[in-house]
C-alpha cells in the first residue's frame, strides 16, 4: 500500500505595524481605523524582507478591512517584490473595546483594574464591557485554518490582523492552555507567528511565535 504523500501548508500570522509615533498618546484602538505611522510602515517592510530572505513569500495574503493591516501587507509585498493575491476578510477585524475604545491605558486600567488587563494578556479572558465573542473568534480561526489546508494545500498563506484577534489563533494547535503556559499570547506590533500543517495531522504546529523580524 502506498503511503499518502505529506503536504506541508504554512500559515503566517502578522500583527500590523505601529499606529502611534513617539510622543503620541497611546490609546486602546480596536474598530477605529487608524493608518500606520512611519515606524509602522517600516515594520511592514521588515516583515517582507524577512519572508523573502527565508523563502516564505506568501501565495495569498488575507488582511482585515482596516487600513493598518492593509498598509502592513502592502509594505511587505513591495519589499518582497512579489505579487501574492490579496483579500480582506472581516473576521480579522480588531475587537471593539467598548467604553475603553480610544482611551489612554491609564484610564483603561483605572476602570478595569490591572488584574483584568493581566487576565486578558495572559489568558485571553475578556474584560467587562468589551464587545468580544471569544467563541466566535476561535470558531473563525478553526474554520479558516481548515479552509486553507484543504483549499490551498502546500501553499504559504499570510494573515495580517490585530492583537485582539491574533491571540486566539493558537487554538488551531488543539491545545490552547498548553500553548499559553509556554508563550505570552500578546503579540508585538510588526511581529510574526508561523504555523505549519501536514495532511496527516489534525492540528497545526507552531514554529515561531511573536518573532520580531528586525531582530531575526
């Protein structure tokens, strides 16, 4: 009996670049559609340079509907000198921070308390008042990951999204609790996470998490 040939599909998840410049008041930004600042554009180029150097040029790139993810993808594509197919999907739009949207972090902490912020950063536990449906986000990641390894087997697929959405991606490994016990699930701006899937496996394997291309 012939063994089924192993096909490796790669999923790259990037957090968009910076939307605040030095001296700006940094706020919680979810659904607000901010563009990238100069350092954020550079982070997009760093992503492209890293992927080109490591032969990880995507065949297709998905972004959210927000400018910050689309601009990050555009900068990466220009740096790679490649023309992958680009598509935006609303499932990758950032979460809605409710009463904390566009508020400085000190005001957010004052309203929620530091323990609530730590629980969000460590465990993806949603603070009171934020308009987030974790089960829906998890379902979206699982369905999307299943789609790409069935519809694009052997391809390299990149998603450019935001931190509130990306932190739920490790659910595709099948062991989120185990994953977060070994990794901080909060991802830095301009950082990359790389997952691989083989057709004999049910779940995805994380190769890199929260990797900053400029230091790679």
